[in-house]
C-alpha cells in the first residue's frame, strides 16, 4: 500500500508565515531604544489643610448609603 502525504494548504502556510513575521516584528520592537520621557510636568500644588481639623464628614451621598444599609 502506497502512502501519499496529505497536501499542505496554502492558507495554512500563509498563516504560519504571518505568525512568524509578527513574532519577528515583536522581537525587533522589543530591542529598539526608547526615547526618555521629559519630566517637565509640574507637581500639583497641595491643597491647604482645613482650619478646624477637617477629617471625615458624612456628606449627602455617604449619608444616603448609610440609609440604604440599615436593616
């Protein structure tokens, strides 16, 4: 009995070639030098501390949440 190999579909070959090309492109991009980012942006100015100590206060939306959790 003679064994004939199954034919390879050209679409499958094209898919593997494209996958290899994408892999090669990813490898090439990963070794490229990266331009340093400029750190010219200014730091945000801190907000002043509240006069009476500030801290936690139950605002309207927090109070509404507390009302929904009561049993």
